[in-house]
């Protein structure tokens, strides 16, 4: 039996942020787009060609991406 997350969109939430994993077909087989959305609904990160990640890997990925985005914003504010 196939895992549902491999054939349908999968969403992981963390502190108001959402990470979407959306499967789509390419010439090279199935790819998984990843999209990070902040609590205001703005897209903050997008990866179109990516490998499949399990739910646990997505939970760890969303935490790391949020830290990365917040660090970038803090560095940009400091240089302005």
C-alpha cells in the first residue's frame, strides 16, 4: 500500500507556519515541491524540484527553515 503523502499534498504546521509538500509528475518521475508559508499567508520559501520527505523529516525541515528565514530577516534589519 502506498503512503498517502506520496500521492497527495501533505501539510506540516509549526508555530503558525505551514510547510506544504506537493507531488507532481516530471519527465524524470515524481518530484515533490516544498513551499513554506508564514503566519500572514506569505510564501517565504519554495523548492520546485525536491525529493520525498517523510512527516518526521518535514517537521525537522520546517523548524530549520523558520530559523533560517528569521536569521536572514534579523541580518537584513541590522544592515539597513
